[in-house]
């Protein structure tokens, strides 16, 4: 029965990694603050219907920035580039594709393609492209100005909030590059043979998966260090 239960959990993709209650509350507080700032600014340029579409996209970004601050999809270039590029593509599709459904589909599809090639894949960007097409009259009236205000401004604001808010918590530094060189929270050390794993080895391994993996090389290395360190200490305890 346990095997069947684990199989179902894996099939559904249910997250089983333990996360503390404090971490959950901090993530929620960060999301609240980020969207409060973004919503205040967005409503200066768009009526409520148009603002609602864009804020839905920014709400998705808030989940990534404050609940998964070290994920690849949450990093500054992904957030900034993903939203701004997608907004530009969405406005272009809204202008040149007369059919609404087709324009929305083109906007989202081309946004995904563009984000892949510019290395700024950010799922909420698809929603931003969608909002540019179906955001209503206030959005259409802005034209390409929509890319700058409110999208670019919103992206800068939510990034600034993420940097400032996460700075209060040493384990949540944002962007993820700021935690490089920090001491890890577990028994790390330097496992035997670790030096043989090079940057090229990671690149090769990821290329064999041939799908976007939302984890950085640094995170992979840290997971490897923690796992091997724990294994070494456990085996040392048994032998002792």
C-alpha cells in the first residue's frame, strides 16, 4: 500500500520536501507586500478590468519570487525579460492579428518561444502576453506604452521588493547569486571526488534531459554536497 501511495504522489507531482511554518509565513508576507506595491502602481495606468489581467500575471510572479526565490524561473533576468518581452509580443499580436482568440494564442506561443531564446523563461510572462491581447480598452489604448507602463515599471517594483524583503533573511538572499559562498545549513565538507565534477559535466547532464530544469548548477552542487556529507557522517556513525 505504501508503494502504491508513493507512486500516486509521484504521479500527481505532490511536493513532499519539508518546509517550516516560518518559511511559509515569510513567503506569504513577501507576496502580500510585493502585490500591494505593484497593484498601487498598476491602477494608475489601467482601469480595473485591464489591471486585473496584469495583476494576475504579477501575482504568479510573486509566488515564484517569494516562495521559490532561488529557482531559475525566479531570477531577475527571467522576471524582467520575461514580462517585458511578452508584453511587447502581446501588444504586437493584438495590433496585427484581428481574431481575438488567434491573437491570444499567438501571443502566448510566441512569448514562450522568445523567452526560451532570450534565456528569460518565466511562466507568468505568458499571462502578461495574454493580458496585452484581452486586457480591454485601457490596455489597447496604451499600445506599446503598455510595455513600459505599467509592465516594465511593475517588473522593476516587484524585483526591488523581492531584493529588499528577502535581504532580511540570510537563507533567502535574492537574487540567488548573493548566497554564493555562504555556509550551508548542513554537514557539507568536501566529499571525495567532488572536484572531478566540472561546469561542463553539469551542462552535459542537463542537455541530456532536454527540458527546462528549474534548478541552478549551484543548487545541484549544494544538494550533492549535503547528500554526500550526510551519507559520510551516517556511515562514520555506524562504523564508530
